[in-house]
């Protein structure tokens, strides 16, 4: 969806080719590249506040729609995390940049972790929001009953076709309910929620948005999933900022904390008190300040 930012800033919308598909990006500013990766059930619009803040701070801020979402191609396959991470690194190359600081939320955070491990030369820095390292995520889903319960929506996605129909019923009402339930006390504006609902109702989007979660669960005991988990033993060797809301009902703080064991570089953990699953939208000023200060720090602390 090609829409302008809420305060009238004109982002540049265009498509770039990468990894055998076409991806929509929204771009603002000049300087070192910061690539922003959205999560579920959203699209590039989730980074509207950070696009402006990063551009004002001297960065080339680019928010992409992941495969199957927003204005990007809806391909019949390719929704495993390794391939989705190659989408991300392919977009970096297509933008003509040698590397990028990756900022990922939720599923986008999972892919950011993966890209940093698989293609370390293309990732300058890593910032992950509301998502543990893939190995921590797998362990929590299998061994932590409370995290399993918190992720009940993911288990529900394993049914064929029913989840797609639920997400698009009543003009995407379930999307709005999930976003409100997963937020902290600072609830989103109705207009923003409606934007996400409309985006989910674009034909085939619901199916494509669910497919990565189907792979994550169905591959837990399959050879491809076990092999991916082994690949993620490779440590992240770039400075990493890990951001989390203390009231996140979807990803427990206990699940996310401890991801630093997979980082062999400066690692900073920041817990936002009173925020839920979407800290970058619930308190955009505090979030953007934390992110930009860290990006500008030449020697981020461990």
C-alpha cells in the first residue's frame, strides 16, 4: 500500500528486485542505510514514525514489505526463514549499498537475526524488537508452557484455510483485535488499525502472512527445520540492540532475554516499562531515541 506518512512527509515508493521476486519499499532520507522489517499482522507502515526520525538523524531509512505482504510479490512458495532472509539481504544489494543496519520487529526480527548469521558481511548492525534469537524461540516454544500458551495464535495458524478466512472476515476485524490485545495501555489510533485491516484484506495476503509461521511450527521435527536450527548456532558478530516491551503478551520477556548468548559482539538489552508488543508504535519518541543513540554510538557497550 502506497500511502504518505501521517504528518505529510513524502516518502519515495518504489519496487526493487531481489531473490527472484519484487519488493515494495518506502524510503526517506540520505546517509547510511537502515533497513526496517515489519512483523505480523503489519506491513511497512508500522515504521512510519521511525522513517522520519531516522531521516532527520542523517540516515537513509528504508522500510520494506516482506514477501507476500503489502506491495511485494505474493509468490506460491519461499516462506521459510532462510529464503526470507535472502530476500532481505537481496534488497540491500539491490539498493546499491555495501551493508545495512537491520531493524526487525516480530517476524522481521526473526529474519534480522537470521540474516545477520547467514550474511554477516551485509549487516552492519542489528536491532531486534519483540523477538528472541531463533534458537531461543524454538526452545521456548517447545519447553516453556507459558510461552506456548502466549503463542496460541501460531498454533492456530497450522489449520488449513480457516485462519485466512478468520483474518479477512468482517473487513479484517481480527487483525484489529489482535493489535489492540497485543499492545500495552497506549492503544493504537483507530485509523492506524483500520489501515492494517485493509492491508490484510488484499487478496492472498492473509495466506502469505501465515505461511512463515506454518513453516516454523511444522519444521520443528523435520530435517529442514533441524538443519536451520543448527545453522543458527553460528554467532552474530555485529553490535546488537535488543528491545522489548515489559508488558508484551505475545513474546514473554523470559523468552527473549538471554539471546545475547548467541552474539559475539557488543550486545545491549533494553526493556521498555509499560509497553506491549509494539514499542516502536506505542512510544515512538522513546523508541526512536533509543535506536538512533545506539546507531550513532561508535562503541556500543556490551
